[in-house]
C-alpha cells in the first residue's frame, strides 16, 4: 500500500517538505510529530508550501469529492509526517533495553559479591546451625501453629517430620 | 475510491465493544477467584480446625509442654 503513496505529488512533496521547527536528529515530541498517544499534532507537517502545494491547498477549500486519490494522499502527506501504520511500526529497541538491563544487573551482582567478601561483618552467633536447631526444638515444644503450621507437620510420636 | 483489497474497518462502537469484552471477562475472573478461594482456602481451613479440635485434649497438651520445659511459671 505504501508504494501507492509515491505519486507525482507525494514524491516531490515529501522531499521538499520541512517541518515547522527543525529539532535536529532527536525524535521530537512536539507540535508537528504525532505519536500514538497524541495522534493529532498541533501544526501541519509541511508549512513551507511550493506553488503546486499552495494550489492544492486552495483546491482543498472546495468540495472534496473533486479531489483525486493522489491529491488526497498528497494532502495527507502535507499534513502528517507519517501514516498510522508507519508511526506504530514495531522496532527492535526492546532487545537493546533488555540487554542493558541484564548488563547492569550483572555489574550489581559483582559489586555485591565484592561486598560479601570484604565489607560484611561476621554473622551473629544465633545463626549457627546448633543455635538454629535449638530454636526449632523450642518452637516444636511450644506446639506453635499446631493446626496448619509448623507443629502440624511434626510427628511427636516418632520425633520426625511427617511424610 | 478504495483499492478494493481492504474491507472498511469498524469506525464506531470501538469503546463499547472493548468494554463489553473486558467487563464480562472481569466478572468471570472475579467470580472464579472468589469460588476458588472459598473452596480451596476457606473451607479447607475450617475443616482442618474442626478435625484438630475434635479429638483435642488440652490437659494432655499442657502436660507435654510442661515436661518439655518451656514454661516460666511452672516446672
């Protein structure tokens, strides 16, 4: 379908068109560039019109039924930078984004590893295996959560976890 | 006017169509979640408590805890 847009009007129109205010190479988020979230830009894409384009604009003021298909397309191209299909096309940007995210997560992992080795203090005595076993035994003696929780899974006759 | 290859896309009622689809879906998902919770979680829990307390002897339980030595007010 896009090939049909390169008719005599459109081909010359797009090339000689300049946006209202050039914004350099960055994607502009402004007046004459539409986005999916702001589909009707404030200003038309082409503001400096050649003589032919002026004539076309004059013709547009009359009945639209007299415009040919090519003229309608040319008018669209004067007004808008891209069609909806072109504007909404997908890209490969997500791969770059995910790559950078994983890269920085990896750097963070290395930083934390270094911290673990050189910065963190010794673990408290209550985290040794012997102490943790004593704490667990006390919880079981107290029959904590005997209905659905910890003590419910302990077999008191055989002194082992229920299968 | 059209090239003849494409059908005219729907021009009206887009929001209504979307809303109907999503509201019906939301109701179904909500009812499903509620039903699952009622039977999968709430009823299970009630049954577990009923079963536990059916044959529960609190004095025996207390004696076991006392022998294990966890109380401060008695030995």
